[in-house]
C-alpha cells in the first residue's frame, strides 16, 4: 500500500469555508513546519500556519544527506528507515510540484592519518554502503589526499530553500497563512480547543526551529542551538561529481560554484556572518586544495538542536492540545520527512509515543 502522503490531491480539503476555524495551527514554516503541513493536509485536515517568513536556517542549510557520521564512523540515527522515506518523499514532491531540488552526489571523504584502517575495520553494510576510492591521487591530483579517500554513494543534496518554495506553492491555496510573529500570551488553551487571536483550532504544533528557546510551554526541553556558517565560492578546475569532505565540505552546485561549510558555534546565536568563521572555512578549504577561488557570499543560520542530539516530536505532557516538532539539528533534510509523518500519525491516531523522540523524556515534574 502506498504511504498516505502519496494519496491523490483530490483528497485535499477545500480552502477554509470559515477561515477562523482550523483543525491544526502550525507555528513556523521552515523545513519542519512545511513537511508537517504537507503530512497533515494529506490526512484531510485544515491547517493555519503562523510564520514570520524567515526560515533562515532552512534557506541557508546545505541540505546534504549523508548516511554516515564520519567522526565516529557510525551510521546516522535510524538511517535505514529515514533514508528511503526521505528519498521517496522528495521524489514524490518533485513530481507533484514539477520542480527540482534533489541532486544525487557522492561524497569523497579525505582520510586523516589512521582513518583508512578504521574505515576497513567498520563493517560495511550492503544497504548503506561505503567503499574506498582507488587512484584518488591520479584522478584528482589537485585534491590533497595523502592518506587516501573513501566514497559514500547513497548521499544526495536537497536544496532545502527550493523545497520550501515548492511546498509553499503547493500549499498556498489550501492553507491559511498568517504572516506575523506568534505571541504566546495571545494563546488561549481551552478544554475543547485552542484559540489564537481569532483562529480556533483543535490543536497547535510548534515548529519554531531555534526560536523554540523562547517558547514558554516547552521550556523544559534542553535546546542547544548551534550556529553554522557557509560560503558560496567560485572555483575552476575542481571536479563536480563528489561532495569533498575533510574538516569542511565542498559541495558542488554546478558551473564552478560551490558551497563551503560549515562551522559549529554554541555561544554566538546571532544570524550574522563572522570573520572568524570565514577564516576557519578558508583554512579548511586550503587543506583540501590549492586551486584558486573567489568568495561570492557568506551566510549564517542557527541549527535547532537538543542536548541529547535527538529530534523532539510529540505532545506536551500536560496540555494535550499542544504539540512540538523540533531538534532537526544538522540533519534536517534526512529527518524532517519521516518525523513529520510520525507526528501527523501521532496526532490523528492515538499511538504509543516513540520514547526516543517524545518530549516527555525531559519532563520531570509530572505528578
Ligand atoms: C550552516 C548550516 C548548514 C546546514 N547543513 C545541513 C546539511 O548539510 N544537511 C542537513 O540535513 N541539514 C543541514 N542544516 C540543518 C537544517 O538546515 C535544519 O535542520 C533545518 O533547516 C531546520 O528547520 P526548522 O524548520 O526546524 O527551522 P527553521 O528553518 O529555522 O524554521 C523555523 C521557522 O519558524 C519561524 N518562527 C519561529 N518562531 C516564530 C514565531 N514566534 N512566530 C512566527 N514564526 C516563528 C521562523 O521564522 C522560521 O520561519 C544546516 C544548517 C545550517 C545553519
């Protein structure tokens, strides 16, 4: 049976007959909010979205899907389930929106000292494959790879800014978009419904990205937002078949354009680019190649992460009309489709929550 989000668009509800009544209010329309909107529309629900139209993290993010974590040489969290789900969701969304935002790209991992032996020791799983690159030095003499290279083949890039645009185009006639900053003190939680300003709904879901740190209802979750910076550079002579990864990554965009990223900083949560990050990125690039380049731009965003490095999706432990979808961290493109599908199911069927993503794991004051 096809997944329910692949159902024909004719199952969609008409635009609000009364635009003050929704089934669900979604706060935040970045990657998380847009995917959840899609999953809930597929269930025939009426959606109102409140967003101040920033989505800076989703617009800045590189959108690389890598099944492996190179630092530990382990598989990414639940990748066997998440990867095929993400692939199908993006392919179906590309088809439905007649747009392109998925780019298959292998990853070339430049080994550090001893990494080649560690790479051999970790078992290669047939379905999430790793291999070694033979003749890296011969084929790409301008890439500094004295200890050799590994290859990941099941990786791809999702242009998350374009994905967001495509989903927005799809949702525009079906969703009541309210373009403003959500203010928690305007929310009324009643037994039978929630009321925000003049919108009445059965429930509200917060998909606020790193801004969730200001959410008074979910402040028991230990959010650990992480600033990240990237550059767009122009470089001729560099291959464009692989994302090159060492201390930084070099992601080919086509026509000699590359994204160079990214940094991790926990103690500066401004969304402004910095000189320190520029120096770090350039130092990382110069470890990869001496090819000449010019910097075209630099951007910053804040990854929405949680202390235990797991996403968070579920119902508030005390208010059963309040929900959250957050903590996509540095792997939003991989996690968002599966997690929003999971949450849409939780909201419509009364399934047992998955303890690994349930906000309850942080809630210690239950009587
Ligand atoms: C430098 C960098 C590189 C990255 N690279 C990758 C990568 O290679 N692969 C990958 O998978 N992921 C990557 N990511 C992470 C990925 O981009 C994020 O996980 C994802 O975009 C988070 O989406 P989100 O919807 O949770 O948050 P956001 O995109 O921040 O969206 C949240 C939305 O909620 C709105 N909002 C919040 N509060 C309110 C309010 N009170 N009222 C109204 N609106 C509100 C915001 O304005 C915004 O529009 C990267 C991130 C960065 C910064």
